[in-house]
C-alpha cells in the first residue's frame, strides 16, 4: 500500500501544479482565446490526473480496468461500485469528464469563458472531495 500511496501522491502533486496556475473564474472573461485554450488544457489535465489515481487504485487492488469506447465513464461507475468514490463525487467528476470529451473533439475557438466558469469555480472543492474519499479508501 505504501507504493500505491507514493504513486497517488505523485499524481496529487501534478494535479496541484495544475490548480496553482488556473486563474480565478472572474478573470476568465478577460482572457484571450489562447489563454482560454490554456485554461481548457489545465481542466483537461485535472481530469487526466483524477483518472490516473483511479487507474492506480484499480491496478493495486486487482480490479479490472474498463476498456472500449466508454472506458472513461465506466471507470467512474466501477469506482463507485468498488466503493472507492461516492455517487456524489462521481456526479461532480462527470462534469469534468464531459468537458474532457468536449475538449478532445472541439476547436479552441469553441471555448467560451462563461462555459468554463463553473468548472474553474468548482475544481478545488471537487479535488478536495476526491482526495478525502481516496484517502479514506486507501486507509482501509
């Protein structure tokens, strides 16, 4: 479990680097398209970090990792099934999963500050909630 804890801490450090460079939601309307693309990249990176933590837990616990086109949502659903995260947290993370999908398939010119505000505003509480539940699961 110590190796898992170390791997999770590395992911936490990377996620926290992302969180430290995100601007406040009130600054978003004043950012250029290029800057909004940067914010979108960091939001995308945040969710990748969340998935990386879950994948590490799955591997460490010998839980089967989902595959196929819907593996991202399946990972969240199975994390709930294995009691790694709660339904409430899954719902919070699903917003970031939806953005991840949008980001992967959209053009940067399709990014709008008002659409990013809720994600930026909720990212710290979502991350704190995630860490709390992951820490609880890994201490069992």
